[in-house]
């Protein structure tokens, strides 16, 4: 479990991600990966001295279970003295207007919300997501299947447009082991 902290700490130091007094916005869905990220950032907070806020987007696509996920994250954050903000939007409407899949519309709305909250909360320069090595491999495979050229055979960037992915060197299995060792609760998304 120390290995994950070491990877994130090394990534943060190499990329000068954490500055004392800086404010961070962590995207937290309530799933295992994002709850592990939130716990990792909470664990490293005393060492680096940043301020942490959890940001949750209720996509509203799953009715009561989406509301349950939001309440779960809100309650966990309250129990750990982490500021919490949430937002929602019309995913179906955005998908229809823009000709997007529901997943693409949800991602568009989520990143727009995160950027608005970062700006609104002031001095929130960095937004963190829980994308990990397995997500990155899936992205590369998807790009390959889509028929991309050599230039498109890349995965996610560690940082891009104010979004930071400090877990790209961590596998899903490592995150699951970390979550189990620290008894980190999470919600399962039926979709």
C-alpha cells in the first residue's frame, strides 16, 4: 500500500503538483477508484499542505441510485472534514443537442462542472481525476480499434487542460488492494 503513495508522491514531486496552501479539486463519483484517490489525497495532505475539496457530479441518469451516490460521497466527506460540492445537468438533452453518446455527454458535462467549480472556488488550479493504468490501456486499445494513426496511439496525458491524473501509473488491482487495506467504502454503479 505504501507503493501507491510512493508512486503518487513521486509523480507529484516530478510534476510540481502540490504546493503548500494550494487548493485541489478531486472528482469523486463514489466508486472504488475515485474514493481511493480521495483517500490518497487526504493521506498526503499533511505532508504537502494543500487544501482539498471533493467535487461530485450527479448525472441524474440512474434516478434514486444516483442520488444515493451523491449522498454517500457527501456523508463520507463530512465524516472526514473534506469540503464537498456537487452539480448536475441534463445529460440526455446535451447528448441529443450535440449528437453525443450519453457517455460523451456525461464526460463533457463533468469536466465543464469541474472547471466551473475550480474557478468559482478561487485559486483551485488543479483538478484531479482517478483515471488509472487500466483506463489508459483501454484508451489506447479504443484508439487502435477506431483506426487511429501512429500519432493517435497514445493514452491519456498525466496532465492536460488543468486536469491531472496522478494514478496513471497505478493499476486497478493496486487501487483495489489499497481500498481493501484501508477499508475504504464505495458505491457500485449498476451501469
